[in-house]
C-alpha cells in the first residue's frame, strides 16, 4: 500500500520596516529615530554629521513616519537657502 504525501506549509516572513535610515545631508546610513510615547515627541538624529530634529509625534506615528517628516523638514530648509 502506498503512503500519502503530506504537503509542506511554507510560511513567508513578513517584511520588516527599517530602523536605521540614510541621512539627507551626509548620505551615510546613520539616522536613528526615537519616539517618546509619554511626551509625544519624536527625535531624529544622524550619528555621523549630528543633524538633529525634534518634533511633536502623534500616537500612531512609526519611525518611518518620523523619518519622512525629518527629510521633508531638511528639504524645506535647503529650499529656503
């Protein structure tokens, strides 16, 4: 008598969002984001050039959202000069 073949269940891992980002000023991958849920403040800082921005964070904000606001703020600073 033959045996039944069992199917293997392949579980694909979910893609993870990055935690370290590229700095818009120096181009190095050294930007970290810290979000304080208690104070509702997001702090974004480059470890290489020291570029830093702190702004108000809403409750659902993720690090990628804070980085996006950081890049937008940097771009608007560049356009003013």
